[in-house]
């Protein structure tokens, strides 16, 4: 005689016999997955986040395409200046006469600097030393400025301004092509600041070209100036030349980087 099962258990056993133990377990689990208000809200939140992320990615791709081949505004601020504003982009701005405001803020940057102690001559500009040729009794220390360098020039010595000379006005080459630092300039325009210091003379040439021919000088004839003092600025120029006695001992080499008012470039001239 078959024993009697508890009330309600027989239908359960019948289901287990029909679908097996594994199937019965899956069916039990499915009862916990019925949609609830909390579950629906969670799914909607995930969906909204996915849509937002896709929109941001689409915007990033659009900006990248609009500014290509130059950096996207989304990453520009974290790049070094040379990568933030590529040379090709800056030259295009030069042709149009329009510049990005962020680049101009960087270009006109003029940090405070303190001249190092001592009597050595200081670099008049930021940039790379490209040559230091001697002609007669004068050495011409040529410093090439890039678009990303600070463009304010400083006095290499303390002394008195003898002259502020202009060369190359009206797009004319004022001195011919005998100097190597003028040969690459289409129409060199210059300001030459001559400084007397304890019986010696040095001069700073601010040189630009047709592409960017504006030069500012901030000192006048007869003015007493300090070592490392600001003397002028080249607006998008590219070359500064320090004229110093050939007998002075050079402290820098071709290819070296110098900073205006901070890097000692020569010694042997008595300066105060």
C-alpha cells in the first residue's frame, strides 16, 4: 500500500518528475526575477548613462574631426606648447592675421626674473644659440627664438643706452646679406640697442622679417639700465643677436638653450 503524501506535495513531485530536478530549480529561480519598480528604475539609469556616454564620445569625435590635423580643444590644455599649437597652424594664423586667444596669452607671457649674482653677461633672449661667429673685434652671438619662446628681451649688462638704431625700414634690407643671421630673412627689420658699460660697448639686435615686422623697444638713448632689465619685445619675431667683444670668454655653445636675464653667456667684460 502506497503511503499517503502530505497535502499539496503530490503536485510538486509530479512537476519534478516531468521536468527534472534542474528544470525545477530554474523555475524556482525565475520567480525572483519578476520585474519590480526598483529593477525598472535601475535599468533606466543604466540606459541613460549609456546614452550620455555615447553622446560624449560622438561630441569628442566631431571636435577631433573639426580641428584635424590640429589638437582637439578637449586635450589641448594638457599638451606642451609645441604640441598644443603646431607650427603649421601658427603660420596659417600669420597669413590670416588672426590668432587663437589662448596662444596670444601664452605668447605675451612675461614672467618676473631675477638676474643671477656675478658680473657675467646674460642672454638677451630665450631660445637656442645657433652661431657665435667673430668678425673683426666683435663676436655675434645669435639666438633663434621659436613661436613658443618668451619674446621679451633683456639687457645683458648694466650701463647706459648710447643709441637705439633702426634698420630695414620700409621693407628694405638695411645691411645687406653679409651676416649669416640675415640671410634667411626675407626683408629684415631691426632695432639695435647699443649699451656702454665701464668703457666697453655691447649691442643687442632685435631682428624680425616681413611675416612679423613689429618690434617694441622700451629704453631710450641716455637711459641708465640694469643687468637683466627688460629692453624690448619682438612680436612674433625669430632672432636676437648679442654683439660683444671678441676677447670675452664665451660660456655657451652652439645648440645650447638660453633664457633671457638668467643664463650667463660670456664673461671678461667688467659690468656692475
